[in-house]
């Protein structure tokens, strides 16, 4: 049975379903034949992929809940009675973590504890994929990619809060009396159409290029593991399928990063975006600020996912950038974005060779 078939007819809850990744995941699960419920705040941006792709029309239920509210979170999970939970709800931005550290920790640590304990105690949940980040590692600025067994850490509030979420998941995995299996997913910097957040490379680039302004980079020499959002989500789906099938050692931590050679500098990726956009799009560098810390080098080793889940990226970086640019070009041209989004999803499935293809 292909990994996508494991969700046919299943009740699935996506927390953070109104966000960039959550919207893509909700659409994909609905396409797989799942009954998808969402739990989140309102979309974090205007415009949003959630609205443009008409995600609400694909949902069985749409709960607007702050995961810091344990009572409301528990009630929403009880109402959804899911078999599978993808926990994506979070404060997702490094600068926002600096600006509002207490709220950042409350959402990413206690919010995660609220979701996982309620899901594990529900009686219906069999598999939980808790999404963290590639930034959970204690970054020693090493050229070597990080493995799942490497030390956790994080010097900024966002990174450290997500490392703490990993510890919450690991603790609950071993301490709760539940049949639910819990795994964590540490994906690279996901790119793709429909991301409108601030302080992220692609949406910042799209806004600048559309306005005829240069894209100004804070850290052009920083290395990041860029990955198309659908490749990352394919990893999440494969991981959830492994949990449902009780695959040995699937309930742990998993990296999902680009193929070796596709973890380029921010500047190199920005230049590729500018060439792809055309129309005189340009990139400039601003003097790096010493006020806040940002990692210079971050790479992921995804050997475990390749061997244990049969996962490898389907779209390399060039294809990922082409598809991303095409999505934003279509949006700026007034195209029907629900149709465009689903068309890209179908193209990804075709490139993967059908359900269950590695």
C-alpha cells in the first residue's frame, strides 16, 4: 500500500492548518481521501494560501483555537476524534521570537505540550507527527550536516523553543500511557508558492521583485537547507504512515533536508530567484547586524529518512525554485490560485511516480 493510501477515509487533524505549510498539507490530505479537521488561529497573513487556495472548502471542521489554551485545545481534539495528528501550529519566525520571547515559548513549548497530551489521551489518535525545525540543533557552525543523534540547542528564543518542543515530545513518548505513537520532524527551510510571511527569503524576494525594488539580504553568505514544501510534507506523510504501521523505531526524530549540493547560500538562492523572475530583478546585501544571532551554516543529514522511510526529495532546488516562481507569477497575473495550487500538487505526485514512490 502506498503511503498516501494510508490516509483514505481516515480522520486527520492538522494544527496550524491556516498557515503556509498547513494549508498545503490540508489540501494534500483531502486529495488523499482523508477527512481533514483543522485547529489554528486565523491565517497569519493577508493574503494567505489558506484563502487563495480555498482550503476551508476541503475541511470537515475548522477550529479556531489558540493552542496555549489547554481546555479549548482538548475540546477541539475531542470533537475532531482524529486517528492521525500533524502538529504544525507554532510561532515560526526567528525575529518574532526575539521580539516576543515569552509568547514564543508559551506557544512552542506549552502549546506543544497541550496538543500532544490531549491527542495522546483522546483514545482515537494512533499517530502524531510533531513538526519542529532544522534549527533545533546546537549549531557549532560546522560544515558537517546534523544528524538526529546530534546535540539539541538554540541560541535564539525561536530555535531553543523548538528544541524544547523536541524534549517535550520525547518525554511524553516515554511517559504517557497511550497507544498513540509520537515522532518529530525536523525539516529544512521550506519554500513554495503561497508563503507571505515576513523575514523569509522567498516571500521577501517576491515582494521586492514585484515592486521593482532590490531584495536586500541580511546574511547572503549563510548556508541553509532549502527544500520545496511538498518534498517536506511528503516526508511528514511517509512518517505518519510508518507510525500507523508501527514500523520499528519510527517513533523518534527525523530529518528532512535537501539532497547534498542543494544546501546553498542565501545569496546564491536569491540570485537564482532574481534570474528566474527577470524584469531587472536585483539582489543587494545590507551590513550584517550584530544585535541578534543567526546561524551561519546549517545543513541536515537525511540518511535516516532515506533508509528508514524511503524518502528522498523529488524536486531538486532548481525545480523547486521554478515551481515557486511560477506560483507567484500566476498569482500576480490574477490566475485562479486554488486551481494552480492543486495543479502543482498533481505535478509533484506525477514527478514522484505515483503513490508510494520513493
